[in-house]
C-alpha cells in the first residue's frame, strides 16, 4: 500500500495535472470507474491507483490511502480509482474529419469529441484549442476519446494539403442554409470555430462551402450543439 503523497509514483502521476508534463510523457490521467474501464478496454492503461483492494494481473496496480487518492484526484473529490494512461497512437485519416478552430471551453471540446465518435468523425484536428487531455475534457468525453484520433496542427495546412476533402466551414451570417447545401462527397471535413468569434475569416475563405443552420428565433447556437447537428446531418447523407 502507498501511504505517502511523497511516493515517487504518486508525485509523477500528480505532475500529469499539468499540460506540459502530459506532453513530455505522452500520458494523462483518467479518474472514475467508467473511464478507467474504457481505458483498460482500449489497452491504454499504464498504472492504476485505487483505494479498493482490487487485483489486475496484467496492469500495475497500487492500493493507496484516501489521503493519497485525494492528492491524485483532479476533480476535487475522490472517485476511488485513478489510472495513468498512454495517449492513443495516431491512426490514418478518416473519411470524415472535424477541424476545431480555437475551441476554449473544456465541456464543449469533450462534447464534440463524444459526438464525433458517435457519427464517424474519427479524426479530429484542433488548432489553438484547450488541451484534449484536460481533466474536464476527458470527463466530458465519457471515454470516447479512446475511439477517435486526436491531433493538433494547422487547419489551413490540412486544407491546403488535402484537396480530396470537401471542406465545410460555418458562417452564421453568409452561409448556405444547411438543408439546401449539396453535400455528397465521401470525404468531408467540417470547421467549427471559437465560442465567441466563430471560424476565422481566413479559414472560411479556404472552405469549399460555408453553411449555416436555419433557426427560427436564435442568432447562434453553442458550438457543441451546432457541431452535433452538422455531424449528424453530414453522416446521415453519407451513410
């Protein structure tokens, strides 16, 4: 049993509360039974810390005191189990790609990841956005982050290098109404923009098509909700 918060393994795990150490070690923390189960299912767990007397012959597991678990917890409360996980390895580009321009809210990013997994947008590329492995993002994904490929990079570079994709931007003021847009290509990438300012004009100019979601009385939607509508509609048309 680990009883000290000064234990080396505990201290190394606690460093993963910070993005710079997650980047340096290519690892991150998940907390709670469901998320840990999902991480185990996808083979991403390096080490488990738990307050319960559980056994897993294939994964390094440490029993810790409630005080140590409180130190490991990122949620301000102990869920009884925390796992150090390896970031998933990159996969080939999917036919449906989600491009994220400066998304700042962890809850929005987590919801977008979860929705992307649901509708087959298995490659996500973010630029200047909140860290994928931020504890609030991870929690919001409900484990679906293990099902998609999470990349960071220049969105304009992706657009310029991948002419095989129909690039769809979002423009509330000038976009084509989604229900009137002709979208039949097998390879599609959607650009979703910052919560306050939307998609940058330079990216909208690179898009093959900019769309808007018809609404009766609201000027705009939360980016996660708008993204869900767009991903569902495009996935439905490409089934």
